[in-house]
C-alpha cells in the first residue's frame, strides 16, 4: 500500500498538569465503584424476577436503568485511568508497538465494517517504552474517535513509524478534522468539539490518551491532513 507523505506541521495536544486533581478524582471514582456494582447486582436480580414478561413496563425501566449504570461505569473507568496516569509516571515497560497496534486494529475492524469504513495498518516492528497499557488505551481512544467521524466509504489508515529516539503511531481519518482552536482545547477534560456533539461519551478520551502518553515520556500530536481529516499521532520513546 502506498502511503501519502505526511505534512510537516503538527501541533502537540496540550496536556493538563498531572497535579492532585486527577488522582483525587480517581480516588472518588474508586469509592463509587463498589456501591455502583451493588446497584448493578440488585438491578440484575430484579431483571431476573421480571423475566416472565408479566410486567413489561417495569422490565423496560430496569433495562433502561441498567444502560445508565453501564454508562456511569464507563465514566468511572475513564476517571480511574486518568488517575493512573498521574500515579504511574515512573513505572515504564517495553511494548511491542506494532503488535499492540495490530491487535487494536483487529479489535476495531468489526465496528469499522459496520460503519462502512476501511481500517488498514502499515508499519514496522519496533519496541517502545510506556507505562502499562498506555498505547492500548490511547489507540482505543484514537480509533473510536476516527471511526465516529469517518464517512461511509472512507478509510482510516494506521501507520507505525520509527526514528532513533521515538516511535509514532499515526491514526489518519477522512472526517471533518479539527481547527487549530479545537486542537488547543482537545485534551481539556469534558470538552467536546463540533464533531463530538450529540455523541455518547464522557469527553475524557483525549485527556486520558494525552496523559498516559505523557506519563510514558511521549506525547499526543494532532494535526490536519493534506487530504482532509485529522492525523492523531501517539508518540512513545523508543526502547533503548
């Protein structure tokens, strides 16, 4: 596959300082996790009691509440991941960048196919350095975002490149892209750009991706593509 040359101009996505705020938020989320699990269990038991269909309206209400519990659980897990980036800045480990990237591309292939989007991968085998799970979580955010904005019939291209010092995993879509102003705000917690309005989610995805990469000694870069769309690049240090 021929890969178009990428533009030279890139803007590093701003990263919030990893001060006490994410760890405090994560501690609060951890305290909520237990009661929320208890609520889920009670609702599931109630759902089982209503499975005979004799009270269909109550059954629908319970299913609706369980969906909201699922959404709240997703929010809590993202806040916990944000807090882990603040705590684990020194705990780095080697990562097979192409292997992890290929696994995430494979995991997102079915959603891409459902949306009518081609998801492809190119690159080189290389070892990077990260805090545990950073690349996997960052790619899940970037691929989810790319597929959300990609029109049917378009392509999302994922490319792994390496220099002597850094490894770049680029996710390039053919969606509407971001303005420079949106890029400067993209990693603020709970901020949503024009393409994200009306979409389910927390607005924490890019915040967490940028924080995890920064804690690994890397960064998240966002830029427009010469052919339209957005280029989101997860940058990690090369393993020495």
